[in-house]
C-alpha cells in the first residue's frame, strides 16, 4: 500500500527510503550550486573588480532555479560582495602609501601626476594609470598601453620591472638607427615620401616592423615567427636612442617632424615621443639628413 505525499510511511524501511530520497534531492541541488559557484574559486576571477558584480548577478539568477539549496549559495555570494567592497575601500586608503614604500625599497622614483580617477603616477620611464574602482592598473609609454596588471603595489612594481626588461632587452643604438634608415628608404621607394622625403611615422612603422624581425622570421616569414612592433615600442626605442646620444651614424641623422595644427589633434596620425618623465610632443614624420661624422 502506497502512502500519500503527506502521510508518514507505515514501516521503517519506507520511512528511511523517503529520507534517503530527500537527501539525494538535496545533494543534487547542492551539486548544482557548487558547480555554479566554481568560477569564484579561481584567483583570475578577482583580477578585475569591475567584472565581479556581473559575475555574481549571473550566479544569483542560476541559484533561483535551485530553490532547495539557493540559500547556501547566496551566503557565498554575500561573502564575495563584502570582500569586493572591502578591497575597493582598501585600495583608496592604502594603495598610494604602499606604492610609495615599495618603490622606495626598489630604488624607483614615484611622482603623482593626477589624484582623481583614474589616478595617474609616473614611475620612470613609464606612466601608471590606476583604476581603483575596478582594481586594475595600466603601464603606459608615449600615451600607449605597455602592460596591464592588478592594482596592488607589489604587482605594479613587478609589472614595471618586467616591462622595462622586455622593452630594453637587446637594444643596440646603431642597429636600431640602421633599421630606421632602411625602413625609411623602403617607405620612400614605395612612394610614401613627399617632395621633402618626409614619411609619416605611421606609414613608416610597418616597414620598420619588418626590419626588426628575428633571423627566424627572415628564414621563415610565417605568423608564428612574427613579432609585433608597436607605437609604444618605437617611441621607447627612440627614447633609448636619445639616451645613447646616437641620433646620427654612418653619415645620416634621424629627424622627427613635429605634428602641428590639425595633425597634432589627430592622434591616429601622430605619435607622442616622450622622455622618461613623460615630457615630449607629437611627431608626424620621419626623415634622414646627411651629416659629417666627427672622427
């Protein structure tokens, strides 16, 4: 004889069977909740604080379909919400002080450029834009992104060291100058130079990118062997060239024409050329002139 849903089973075996079935239903519900919460167990989820509210809201919607265990999952989401709020408050109160201290320990200069959002500081030779709301920081050079990282003092200084090492690795002033000269000649041969032999930098850069490739690319010019060459990297290499005092070599001198008027306002045409302190100006063209080398 079967019992009705609200009726207590007549025998112990049936009573235990009903309890077991309830436990199985609860276990299935908890497994669904655990699966929905899985992304919150990964450190990468917390790298961008601005994305977490959207992630939490999607999980909250999923939990609504599991009423038996939704409350357990909601406790986890509340914990995440509290943590994000605490981290944002911590960034506003402690980041500036901690970044100053970490830079001091690393022997790095730190200057505050802008205190409003996004916070902007200079850790030569890079600028650092700090988004405290989203917990992210971006290293820039020549007003171009170089690297992105979490907005914590140790991580920012580590990203600074990694970026500086990467962008300066293997730089040879004379080799870079020769690469620029060959790229300028190639761009001119392609009809990109005006009557004054000036080539716009953004027309010149693809030719320079080819000159900057490795021997592996020359032997096999495939996608896998190609290494990108950005506007930021060009500006940084020009900065290194100036630091080395090697603007002229083998009878020719590198010159960059200033962007004026409307060209200066069109950032998609001009390139900001700066020094380690961020001082500079927009340049539009590149050209070479003949010089006599001092012996």
